[in-house]
C-alpha cells in the first residue's frame, strides 16, 4: 500500500476538474513504452471528447471499454506520449498485482457531471 500523501486544502482540491465521461472509442497503443490503450472520452458539453493514454491492459481490452463510464481529470495540461497527445487522465485504483481498476459511477449519470 502506498504511503499517505501530503495534506492539501480545499482550494487545492477545487482546482481539480474531476468529471464523468463515456468512452466512445478505444484502441491498442502499440507505440507506447508501456502497454497502453488509447481512449476517447465524451465529457459532454462544454468539454466535449478528450483523449487519454491509459495503462490498463492487464484488466481491459479496447472492445470492452466502449460505452463504459469513467471518472477523469479534464484540466490536466496535454501531454505528448509518443505520437499521441493525451488530454485528460482516466482515474483508477492501482492494484498490488492485478493492474489498474477503473473508477466508475455505480449508476449511469450524465456525461460531464462534476465529482464533488
């Protein structure tokens, strides 16, 4: 288990734009240094669809991701990963040995819904 991180205040947390979106496209990312899947997530209006490179190949295939709702950070600065520009961060729980388990709402919600 990872050690607890430094304490932040409400203003720090409020800067993070965590929202729910639906994966609309996913494909393997063979050019990535570590095994990854390229995903396109629809975060609704006004954000739209953002791309992410997700190291989730231990538990997920591209085919089973399409249509799944996920929680993502939508206000990270874009990051170039090989030939792919990642525009958001899909959140997940880092397992001890099983890989990353995606964070998802337990019921379907509107794309773009804010995490509070």
